[in-house]
C-alpha cells in the first residue's frame, strides 16, 4: 500500500485524488491546502488540514500548486528526508528544497474543472534522484495510468513547451476559427468533424506527412484572397507567419 | 434513383465515388478524367472516359478538380442546361459557366489518399440557384451524410478560411511540437493523448472558454523562459504572436 499526501487542492490535485481513490494499492491519507476554501469537496472523504504542522506520515508527498510557488513552498515543509515531488511540467526537480528526497510526478494533460477524466491513457512523466524513489513513483503512476515514462527535467521542459504549441496554441486557432464563423453567420459546429479528424490523423501519421492546404501547395492566389478576407490585424499576422513557416518547411518560397 | 457523373479522379472524387457506391438511391454512371492515369482504380467498376464528348446523361455532374481549374474546365463542357456543381470550399458558385445550372456540393473534410472515411459525420455544404436543384443536391448529400447544410458562397468561403486555421495551421503546430520533441529526445507519442483531448474538449465547450496556459495567465516568467528555449527563429515568432493574441483576447497586456 502506497500512502500519499496531496499538498494543494486545485485541479490537478482533485483529479489525482479521484484517480487514487479508485485503486486498491494507494491510500490518500490527507489533503493539505493553505485555505479551507478548496478543501470542501475533500471533506468527509479524507483527512484535511490547513496546517503544515499537522501533516501525517506518508510515502509520497505530492505538491500540486502554482508553478511559481513550488520552490518556496517546498522550503516551508518541516519534513526531513521524505519523498516530496511536484506535478509541474515546467519546473526542474532541483527547484525542490534539499531537506527532502526530490521527485516529479507530472501528468501530461489539460485538466478541466468538473470534467471527469480517464487517467488510463494519460501519460505520467516520472523523475527521481535515486532508483528506489523512481521505482516507487513508477508503481504509483502505474496504478492509475498505462502510459508511464521516465523523463528528466530537460526533457520534461521541452515536452511542456511542445504542449503549449499543440494544446494552448491549437486551442487559440480553434478560437479564431470560431470567431471567423460567428462573424460570417455560419455555425462553428460544421468545423467540428474536421477538427476531430485533424487530431486523429496524427495518431498513425507524422504531422509533417499530413500537411495539406494552400500554404503547403504555395497557392499564392488563395493565400492572398484569404489574407484580404481577414479583417483582424492579429489574425492576418498569424495567418501570414504560419503560412510562411509551412511554405519554408515544404520547400516553396513565398 | 439519382444519376451522377464524376468529373475528376482525385482524392475527393474517389472518396465520393466510394460513398455513392454504397447507397441504393444513387448510381455513378461514369467517371471522367483528362488522363487515363487516375482512372485505373475506377475501371471495371463503372464506365470511364477521357473524352468530354463521350459524357453520358446524368442528373448531376460533379466537377472535382483543382480549385483554379474549375472555372475554365466548366466552360469546356458541351452540356447545356444540366446541373453542374463543384466540390470546392473556396470557389464561388458563380465561377461555373452560364450554359448549365450551377451548384456546389462541398464535403468539408481533409481527405487522405488510401484512408477510408465514414461519410456519415462529414458536413456537406450545398448551394444551388433554384430550389429544385437545391432539393436534389440535398437528397444526394443526405444519402451519404447525416450532416448536410445549405450554405451560400460567402459563408462557404469563410468556412474554408476557418478550416485553414483549424486544420492546416493546427497540423503545422503539431509538426512544431514533433520537432521540439525530436530535438530533445522525447517521444512525440507522449503528446498524443493531450492532442486528442484538446480536440475533444471543444465538442461541448467553446474554445474561447477552454483556453489555458502561460499566455492566458499572462505568466511572463514562463513565457520568457519558453521563448529562450526555442532555437528556431520562425518558431519563436509563432510563439510570440499567438501568445500576444491570447493575452490581448483575455484582457492582459504583455
């Protein structure tokens, strides 16, 4: 049985709690949060506390708070030589305080409040200083996911950067698509099957091999027409720079 | 029974042929292509021809060729007062020649050669000058898809523009994600569940409400770090401009 304490009560902590609660070899013994607010939905299910001095004993302490608060928070823990990990994609393991054994337990997914998630397919990226801790974290990850990877801090940082492109930025392009539809009285719903197919295609095919469209064909006429159709300067700039990037990559100069 | 002749033998024509072949109320009576090459995979299944003078009689003639060849090609047809439609997202219906009745039959999807596709969910956008033709094209579209829309040329043009953002440009962001992974020795596979989830999320939620990430939070520290991590100038430019667009939209100035 692996005993876990969650430090933080946000989105990731809540989803981790739900996932751990479903499996037999893990017990969440306590959830800590600085404020009582946020802990309400854990109450009556597990011990909760707002006092770091009240922390119980566990095998793994999982810090799941805002990235820029992790380093400082880890210094305030009065634990000694315990395994303390964080769940962040962008923060190096070394940022954790030296009084404890360090590790990372990073679930690579975009979590939405209130939306239940199946952890089985979610990649969990593990890092630890010593082999024993790495094995324990891997066990913990395997209990909720079938997609566990040992990833060092440098690799994790680049994964997080790539995730900004394929998740945050992609979602913003969806938003621009929705905006164009709304301005022209067409339902954005008509684009949804295409969006799903675009994502599905790269499961088996490299995105570099799936590229299509006017930029790939270097179809200057359509490109000029579409640029003139965009009335928003920022959208024009985005159209232009991504088009240039595509034509440059596939060997056609604009 | 609706009789159809396909003019063109490319990706869209091939997928349409397969879809029509499966349903009872449609017969493809002939497939035309300028060259014999491309017609091989239709041979023995349906009448084929490379001569416009050999065209049979049909209820609908579907031009499915490169966008910039449509107008000129439609002039070369010796048909008179027949229903002649094209399958393009970006070409206005009016570009078709005046000797025939005009229409559009635009399946909004990105077709990949050799990859079979289920037409049921694919939106088909219909346009016609007169109601009778609109009804016939709608019937034809309904026979293969459950997602049929009456869309005028202006709306279709904007749909096509939005599709460039949510399909072509999104795929290019996937490509950048893959590039970052490769340069840092991490498997791009780790990002695939996130990519699927990002696409699935917008089925029920507006993308404007799904936005997350450093740009949305206006997290200047992470943004500066990630920009410095990118070694490719074009990738830096794309990162910067989309980040600016997100922070501007969500009310935070950089």
